[in-house]
C-alpha cells in the first residue's frame, strides 16, 4: 500500500512494523513526531522521558530484557544521552536497540548544527541514513536486524528535511507483527561495565566493526548508477536528492551505510569515473574517510561546510567550479526573493520548559 509520509511518520511506522516494544524519547524538533506517531499505534510502551539520557536508559533496559527498543531525540539530545549511548556500545544488546537521531543543518530550531555522524565512529556503532520516507520506513526493520545480528546499538540518522518532508512510501498493509516476550537473563560480565568486565568487551567491539565492514559491501540500499563517467558523485541522505537534481547525467553512488563505509564498493565506483565528488551536508565525514583510503576526491572545496545545503547552493557552487555550464536563463523563482512575514520562535505546544519560561517572564 502506498502512503504519503513524512520521514518521522515513516520511521515510527517502520519501527512499529519491525516489532518495537518500547520507545522512549525527549521532544525536540526535528524528532518530536516520531514518538507522537508511535503513541497512536498501540501495543507499544511509549514514554516521554525526563531527558534524552533517561530515554536512552529506558530503551537500553528494555533491550537488556530481550525486546526491541528505540530511543529518539534531536541531535543535541545525543550529547545528553552520550554516557549511556557509549555504554550500550560496550555492553551490546539482547533485543534490537535503535537510536534515532535527527540533525538540524541550518539550525532551524537548534542552538548548533553539530554533525552527529561522528558519534557512530566515536562509539564504534553502525549508522544508517535514509534519503527519503521509503528508506526511513524500510530501513527500520534492517536496523533492528543488524542490531541483533551484530550485538550492537544502531544509530539511525535523519535530518530536518528528511524528517519533515513527505514522500510516497510503499508500506506493508497486512502484516503479522511479532513482538518478543521480555525475558531478562542475568549476565553481569556482559552488562556490568566495571573495568574487569569492560576490558574483554573492547576487542569484541573492534571485531564487530570489522565484520560490519564486510557486511555493508552488499547492503541492498547502497546504490551505484553509472551514467556519464566523466563525473561521479558520492552522497547520502538529503544531499543525495540534491545531487540527483543538480547532476542528472552524472554517475551516482548513494550511501545508506555511512559508517562503516563499504570500502570496496567505493573503490569500484571511484575507479569507474574520471572525477570524484562527495556531496554531503556539514562536516566532511565521508570525504575524510575516502581521503584516508587514498582516494582522490573533491569535497568541501565545492560544498559549504556550514549551513543547510540546497539544490540552488549546490548548483551555484558547481557552476563556479566548472562542473556545470552557467545557466543561460535565470528562472523567475531564483530572481525573486519571497518576502515572508517573520515568525519568531516559540516554545512547542506541550513543551515542559514552557511553565518555567512563563513564570520567569512574569
């Protein structure tokens, strides 16, 4: 069945169909609608937690109890949840554990635009990035399966445009959802990270990433399309959609597994094109890993390192770099700036900070 879904709606539905039993979150744009939508579906324990750290711990506890669990938050929320997030990487899981993190390039509703892809590399956990609502829905099942197969939390990264834009997604209409029964198995050597238990876990983490590096080489959502081989574009997430629009004739490699990267697939693509460009928002996360692999690539020389990327910005930079011819006619939409009325930021409805704000203002 086809449905028009925002990325957040698709993430919620995908988690529900994947058999999630516990979902905890702290509200914050652009992630809030994930838990709101899950709460309407029933048969799932859903909790607005005190903060993101508590949400992470609730999800970890459920996972240790053998059921599939999810914690969701905005990008800066993962700073708050970092302590248990890193601990979960060391302990591993029982039931699948997915951490959904929604970044905010351009700071539409945030105090910074930190690039949380670095958290995956820092914590040594796999990361998936959808580029539309279809992938946001479909990848949730894969995320839980990967988590259970490799005994690891999975970081599921979205951004504002993926979370809030609506695209058509093919979803399961009649689905027998199987949820695991909770069963806690006492195992202090796995779950109690005193130094004597933590030391033998570190080599297991390194081995896990090594196995994941082989696994992602054949991951079905990584997509290589070879067309005009004079230019090859590697991209992920929302930036991939912009690259498709601006470079319709170029060869494209879409990455969904952005950590660890499919090194052999990337080398194959790089060897098939004359010039290789990485199009990504914010930090040169993919670009730096490619350079470490010894691959010559153009990245932040072309794409800005700050602010939200748009097709217009990408096209302008590509023209300046000689990758595209200058347009002979400027469209009226580009010549005329829309003068929209200013809308000052407001606290979201139901925000727990609102009563404090109103009290202080009085």
